[in-house]
């Protein structure tokens, strides 16, 4: 953004490495991506129009494009290569392994391309829709990215994204911080900061998107112990990639202490521990003259009490 220095929080090269490693066996760890993709499909189902050329930013192995193609082909009675709702999907990811997997994940669902999450090398007004599913929490300049996405949309084009929200992994954050303080007496950054739903919703308006909507769901996944949760995060490519992370290996007793605290504080009767994930889903539209406009303040022609069939009287007129 002009005149402002964006703080760099994430090691983008390490993020690519994590995603590249995760691309080999991602299908075994994609349950969170699948849950978020289903929410995007549900939102899209409410929109009665087609989108001929779309971008999926942070596509992983292409399962969002595949889900949308299957979902809307079943709805329309077409084969899975032509959905009737979604046309061609360009699937972009910073990891080569994911981009190749996205391009090959079934026939006819779109093409794969490699580029950074925060740099969108496309012409203005190229896309009917821009999607993203659980990747943008690794972007340093989220406001700038929203503005780039807005620039890429044709008039009345759709932005539909899901992100991990600020209430994700709150249990893990707490126990790791407490364990490190107990064992070493210090504290190092271990979990990526994630945006609050109110902040994400506000970014849509700042980017110039019309009719913004943001909502969130909390998903709770149960694990036998903390180390299984951490293995799943590695399988998703979601390890610590903060620039300020500890650069030396963490002592094992820190993790053992964290697992102990996790079990003591959050453990359930059956021995399982919960892990919370907040999925924030946002919708916005590139402005177009056909869209609904909010009423000008003071332009109402009826009193609210009249609409509600209330006996309340106007305090000025007594009517």
C-alpha cells in the first residue's frame, strides 16, 4: 500500500517448503480443507448465476475446483467436466507439487499455476470470480491482497474466500506458551496470528468490494494427544513459518510439558483432547450499477412501529 510499510511476519520460502512437503500425502490430512470447501459450495449455491473464468488462490491439490464441479454437475444433471455454474478454474499455489496436483486432479476442472499468494500476476478485470480456501492466513499484507483481488474481478464479479480465524488453535497456543515459560522461562512465537472476523469483514469494504458479508463457524476436532494434532498440522503444511520463530530446535521437554498441560486443562472423560478451528467465510462483489444500494439515511417512508403493527406512538406527534 502506498506510503506504508507492511510488517513482514512470515517466511514465504519456508511456507513454500512446508506446502511442497505436504503435497505428497495431502489427501490424508485434507479434512479441514474439505470442511471449508463445503461451506464455500453452500454459499455459492445461493447465487443464481454462472462464473465462466475463475481463480482459486492457494488451491492446494485442487479439491475446491473438484468439489464445485461435482456439486453443481449433480445439481444440473451434467457430467463432472462441465458444472453449468463454474467454467474454467485457474488454480494457483506457491508450491509446485500442489499446482501440479491441482492440474491433474481429475480432468476438466482447471489448470495449475505457481505463484506467491500475495502476488497476483493477472490482467485487471480478468475473472468472473476469485476463490480462496484456507490459505490466506499466510499472507503478510491481507488488505493489499484484497485490493489486488478486487482489481482482477470483472464488474459484478464475486470474491468468495475462507480463512482461519483468530479463535483457531486457542488451546494449543495456550499450552505451548505456558509450557515454554515453565521449562525455559521464556516465550517464542509459535502460532501464526490470525485475523478477527470483524477485521476480515472490514477489509472487504476497504478494498472497494460491495455487499460484504462475513460469518464464522467453529469446528472442533478431537485427538488422542497433542502430538497427533501436531502431526496433522504438518500434514496440512501448517507448521510454524513465522520470521521471528525460534531458529534452534525446541527442547523435547517443552513439548512433553505442553502435552501434559493440554491433557490436564482440556482433556475429556474419554481421554481425548479438543482442537478448535474457526473458519471465516467472506463474500464481496466488484461494484456494478445493477447491485442493490443501501437506502440514504432518513429516506424511510414508513415508521418501524407501523411495519411491526405496534401500538407505540410517535413521541412528537402522538400518532
